[in-house]
C-alpha cells in the first residue's frame, strides 16, 4: 500500500466533482458511501464496485478471487466503523465500542501480502488476492492511525454541514477544509460578502 498517494475524486449528488485527500487510504474508503442521510453518496452497490475501488491506486489490490455479497456487507460495516471512530476521535469523544470491535475483527483476518517481483525493483500483492485481505489491510491501517502519533491530527472539515474527515498532514497542522476548491472557497466567498455588507 502506498500511503503517500491517497485521495479520490468525490461526486456530489447535486452535481459536480472535487478531489478529496483524506490522508489515509482507510479514510478514503470511509467516504465511499454511508448509512442514513449519507446513503445518497453510496458507490459500493454490488461486489464488483468494491473490487473496482480496491483495484485503484494507491491500494491497487486487483482481486484474483471475485468479491462476494458477504464481503460487500463486511466492507460496508467496516466503512461505517472507520467513519464512526474517526469522527469520535476528531471530536475528542470515546471511541464507540461496537465500531472498535468491528475494526479489530476485520484486522484479525489475513491481510494482503506484498510480493517482490523477480527483477527486485517492483512489488505487487501475492495471489490469491481476496477482498477480505484488503479489508484487513484497511482495518490495520485504521488501528495504526488511531493509536499512532497522527491520531490527534484527525479532523472534520470546518465547512458548514460538511462531515468529511481527514488526517491533517500539513506541517503546521493548520488544514481546515476537505478541499480548498470546495469548502475553503465557499468560506472565502462568504467572508468576502460579509466584509462588503458591513463595509462603509
């Protein structure tokens, strides 16, 4: 897994797309859909959708065994657990016990195993590559994130009603927005309008 190449294009149901880098692959995964009001953002509708997401960079886990409906359900469950624990940590709340249990169960399974190519300069995932292994790898990354030095850098976007969560990897620790082109620009525009409205 290349943790230095995170980020995905997100699609707004109201139209438009934007690049969002959550700073960790497991957090990118947490933004593939959701429950309740976030169901409109769902992208993992069937097992093939899960396989397609896992095959994209930076994970590049091209499944050699087709994903199953059961694995899709497990993926959605893990996704919600990652979302819930990330938001809890960002808010300074205790982590939900149920979500922690889900992450730990997923991490307990065998993860993806890297395999060095014969030329000794490239690597891939050793076959067979299964969805469950990829989920274990994502869960392990989340455990490392929550228990490591970046735990205090988990943030929720400061934009109005924007729930996107990310790891602030900026050197000064000053990142506020999911994306400058989205919530950052909206904030700047509102601030400009407010200054003009109260100006002489």
